[in-house]
C-alpha cells in the first residue's frame, strides 16, 4: 500500500522538532557548564551533539519526503 503524503502540518512539526533537537543539547551543555564550572567544554559537546542529531533528523525527513513524492508519482502514473 502506498504511503500517504504528509500534510503541511507534518512538515512544520518535523522542522520544529529538528530545531528543538539542535537547541536542547546546547542549552543542556550550558547549564552543565555552569553547574560543573567547565566552561565552554560541555557547551561545545552540546553543539556537536545537536548538529549530529539535527543532521540525522533532517536526513530522515528528506528521505521520507522523497519516498512520499515517488509513491505519489507512481500512483498517478497507474491511474493515467
């Protein structure tokens, strides 16, 4: 069965999720730096972790979008 293409809201929620996944590790690193007085090392680790997690999430979203578009095109060809 073909995948249903995601709605506009799904795209927006996915993008906001990427933003949160990139910002939260940075904020957590800053807070831990303040607590352990290790400035700026834990923030740097948080930046790296946020970028890595954000990159993985963006790649996942793009693959899902590509799969949905291919599925939609195939179903349109079959109907024609």
